C-alpha cells in the first residue's frame, strides 16, 4: 500500500498502476499539505500538475498512460496512436501520449501530450476497458484522419480488420456517425475490399490497381487449401483457372522464409495450381504489366476474357 493513503485506496491504486489524481487524493481524506510533504520527501513524485505517482522510480508505460488520462480530467480517453498501442494495432510506443477530451475543455501545461477535442467522446470511449480509451473503431478512424497519406490511412483499416480486432461492418457503422471525414469515399471502398478478405495495403493496391482496373476475374481472397496435413492461405486464388497470386511487401527474406514459399509453391503445383508472385514495386509501379502477365496466364488456363486498358496510354491494347 502506498504510504499515507488508507487501505481503502489500494484497489484504486492497483487499477491505476499506483497513479492518483489530486481530486482522488482529497476524496480519500489526505490534505494538500500531506501531498506536498510526500513530494518533498520524494516518497511520491509528480507526473503532471495534480497527478502523482505514489512510488519511487521510473513509472512504467501503463502508469504514464494513466497519468495522462487523469491529467485531462473526467471523460477523457486515450486515443489515436496511444489507443492503437493498447489495442496492439502498433508495436511502437509514441513519445507523445494522445488523449481526447470533451469539446470546450482546456488542458493547460500538458507536457508530453497531444490533446484532441471531440463532441462525441462519450460515445467514442470504450465503456469498460482501462485505462480509458476510444473504441477500436473510433481509434482506427481517428488514425485515418491524421495519416499523412491515403496509403497510411488504408493501412490502419487493413491492420484492424486483418488482425480481427474489428470488422468492416463495424467500421462502416462508426463512419456513419461522423459528419466530417476525410477520404470518406475511398475508405468505404477499402472497407468493401476488407470485407472480401483484403488484409493489407498491398493487397488493396492489387485489387484496386491491377485486378479491378484491368477487369480481370475476381479472385477468392485468403483462400484456404488443404494439402495432406497442411493448410495454406492464398492471398488471391482464381479457383476456376488454378492460378494463385501471392503478394509480398518485404524487400528481403530470411532464407527459411524463402524455402517455405518454395515448398508451398511446389505443393500447389502438385495440386494443379500455378503461383505468381509480385512485390510492392510490381503492384504499385508496374500495374499494367502485371495485369497483362496475369491475363496471359489466365487465358492459358481457360479464361475467355481479356484484360482491359485502365487508362489512355495503358500498356494493354
């Protein structure tokens, strides 16, 4: 138990990783003078104005996040990159803690924090999870709005849906509650693709820039195949024609990963499936050539159609 606080406070301190606000301290009967004495003797430490760590030593990450929320007052919630960190949408901790507060609230001297304001924070905040944070759908949409590029924005959608943290339907519902949203049309199109099994920005680029733009057949996304005791999940499978298109955004692979891909391709070949592999550069810079190549392979496997030019000057006649 932290020195100077009654035993009844222990549950709260455990919940908040040993961090407490001035208002909470006063509710437990401790005076400002008593707080000042503990700060002076360094048995406590001040993390923000009116927010204290009731322990010595460096606060851990969760304590830092709690301190930021408590500094911003009732109704505040971690959001943006900080909420994404808690949902494991990202494996990086931002140097700045992002907190959203009700519109009209002013938070002064919030060092190390970026404070956002919203008139929807009550609806956006998760009703149960602690430290308080925005719902995962709200977090993802917030991140799309602060993304520097559209590719980065779509990456958040794919990460959330591909990681099964939410669904395209739930994101669409959250989107419908917002009057203003940058990239609204593009995000809706991307959500339609994620609902079909698109799990990465690279896969979305393929669907949009290669397959749809050149009117190739529609592939089955994340197609599951069983070969012996092994299960394989293919990015894109043109099942009627026995053609798989695998996408890889990594510039380099470990040798064991390359051999794993070779063994999988060999297994698919024994099942009568041809595998074509493309990189990020192929899908983003050589879309027309890639579409032509896939079209040729599909026609050789029975497709009666032909790729169509995506624009004037497209390499496909």
